[in-house]
């Protein structure tokens, strides 16, 4: 049974925006199901009574280019309310006779829109006459179609919101889905709940049921190997798979030697003993260290680690008959940061090991059930499974592990020093009840040695960097503000108990411009 055919839903047509999944997330937060269809696959858009409205996403394309696509008649043929956002707004206006041009002044970032006319789309949106929004466009609509009205405008976009109330078509030049647009959620809510009149029937319980049934359909009688790291994401995937396919699942845990202190013992205890999962344990610490010997480039480290992981998964998968799939806990932000959404190289930030680090040719097909979700949603899904709180509330830990927290050359000596320092920092956070207030915290070992003095003697040892950030989804982050006593205590403990470190520094950069990890 395909549960989603029975749910009233919004269809989002994706024209390649980095924010398409954010639109889907905002719709989910309203308690409504949504499905994303790539703009090249509009033929998949069949008439279906459960579709109640269509959202056209933004995108990197420029509509003033002669080759740009036009709004497909199959979308209009649905006779449903339509909300066009940014590129979607322009494509909607153009279809009905509006005019678009390249603006002399681009509009990127903060802007203000003024209310011109009342409309159901802006109900409760304008608390004052103007409202802060987030723009990201170069083309503008300079003439609206004859049967559309101007609802709001900004300095640069005369037609920032337009509507055809009779047909229930709405165009918005800015991005209501990003948090920098004040009250952006209200615009989406007005469209979804008031204009499309969808009932709130969507929740994580249903999401879980849909995921489980999708996994069952995909796997059928074959077998799946699940890359388990002991972190939240892969643990949620493992439990979802166990629910879906039971014994057809085998988990594999690879000790890369780049894990946190005592990690391997804890993972084995929880997953084998407590959760009763079939689990292969592979100690590959020597192999990882050998392959990373003398490697200093961050992307090379990530690629080497990604490749080794896959080689090991494939090696062990071969030992099981009918093993066809590899499941992993890739999240949506991993995908956006690892892949260039626009096709340009500039938008790729780093190769998250489970995405960009994968070799081009693989013998196993991928199952990534969480690849449209954000971390906080995965945590809430985990509660439904249920996954023990000790795992659910753990800070994220990257697949490449300590390798990307030791900039420069990696040695066994450095790994051991770092494990000890990190353990002290995390333990102190827990003791002071700060661990759950922080999104992610860790220690890193900088590849620089500096001079110190201990007990009248000169020391020449490494610098330990501490990082602690708050974040909602890992896409943006801010450093955590510790009081002096706490940070002093951690610094003293690290220097007094870890041989090899004589200086501790705290990272006070946010993301952007930095990233959470050092590499
Ligand atoms: P950055 O450093 O990109 O990290 O700001 C954002 C979040 O992603 C985690 N991260 C990874 N997770 N494989 C993972 O599973 C990876 O290769 C990887 N790189 C970064 C990072 O720890 C943070 O939570």
C-alpha cells in the first residue's frame, strides 16, 4: 500500500533552488504532506484528487535567456492554486503575458516590501506597512499580466507579490521559506491551509509509515547492508530498516581508528546487546591510518576515507547472498553542501564522506531514507522508533571523524592526544549541564606547536582548539558563549592531564563564514 496516495498534498516543482527542501520542510511543519517533482519530470504529474496546490520553486536559471523553460501546460491543467516563488514567480507571470527583464540593480539579501493591496496570501503577514524579506534575484517582473494585481512591492521589485485571486495564482519575488524573511511562514500557511484548504493530516508517525513502506517496496526480497556509525542518523536508518525488512538487514560498523574515546565499545553494547541488531564489526584502524599517511589536503582526506568505507562495505556485502543495497544516514544538508546544486563548482562546499566522497562506480545501490530531512526532524523521527535518548541527543559526529579535526598530517600519536582532550571537554560539558544546550562540540588538534612553561621547564607542544556551536540544522551556526570559569577549568584539565598539549584556544567564528568542522 502506498500511504501517500491517500494524503492531501502540495506538489512542489523544483527548478533547482538551494531552498526547495526548505519549502517542503515549511509545508511539513504546517502538518501537511508535500512531494517534490523535478521540473524535467513534470510528465510524472498525474491528475490526482489528493493534490490540492502547486508551489513553483526558485532556481538558478535566468528567465530572460531565450532557452529558459516556460510554465508547463500540465501544471496549469491541474486547475489548482499555484504559488510561484522567485523564478517560479517570474515563470508564472511570463506565462500569462507579464514581462521580465534583467534588473540593473541585483537584489541579494535583506530587503523590505510594502503592502499595496489586501489579499488572502498576505493575511497577517504585514504587522506594519512594510516587512523585512530575503531576496535573491537578478531578473524582475516589470509588467504584470493583465488579469493579475500588485499586492506588495519593494524598492527594486515593483511587483514583489502579485495575484490573480479568481484563479488563485500567486507570485512572490522573495523567499518566504528562509528564516530571514520575517513572517515568511505566514505566507506559506496562508497558501497551504487557507487558499488550498488542505487538512492537517501529516505527522512524523505517517512519515515513518511512508518511509517503511518505501523501503519495503524498494528492497523486496533482497538484502541491505547498513553503514552504522553509532550517530543519530545512521542509527535511525538502521531501526527504520529493521522495522521494514527485519532479517534482511545486516549492519556494519567500521572502526576507522578516528572515533571518539571508547566509541567502539559503546556502539557494540547498544546495538548488539540492547537493540539486537545483526552487526558486523570491522577493525580497520591500521588500514585507515596507512592510507592517510602524509595526506594533508582536506578534500583528499575525505575522498580517501569515503573510498575506503565503500571498499569495506562491498567486501563484507559480498559475503552475504543477495546483498544488493547499501543504506546510510545521509541528511539533506549533507547533499546540498556536497553537490553543486546549480552545476557550478563554486557552490560545492565540501565532500561529506557519505555523499561527495563516494566513488563513481559502486556495486551496491544506495538507500538514503533521510536525504530530504534536517537533523532536528531526524531526532524527532528517532523518538518515534523509539531510539534510546542517549543516542538521540548525541552531538553529530562526522563520518571522516578525527581526520578532519587534525588539520595537516595525521599520526597515531596525534589521534591519541586528541581523543583524550575531546573526552575531557565533552565530559565537562555534561557535568555542567551544558551538553544539551549545545548543538555540537569537539576538540581539534592544530598542526602547530608552541612554547610553554610547566614546573619551571620549557615545553614545546600542540595547540588544542575547542569548538562549540549552537545551530538549528547545521546549515548555519553560532559559537557558544561560555563563562570564564568553565572554559578556564576545561583548559586547565586538558593541559594538566594530556601530554602533548600546552595551549588551549576557543574558536569564536560562526558558520558562515567558517564551517563547523575545520576541514
Ligand atoms: P560543516 O563542517 O560542513 O558541518 O559545517 C556541518 C555538519 O555536518 C557534519 N559533517 C559531516 N557528517 N560526514 C558526515 O556524516 C561528513 O563527511 C561530514 N562533514 C561534516 C559536521 O560534523 C556538522 O555537524
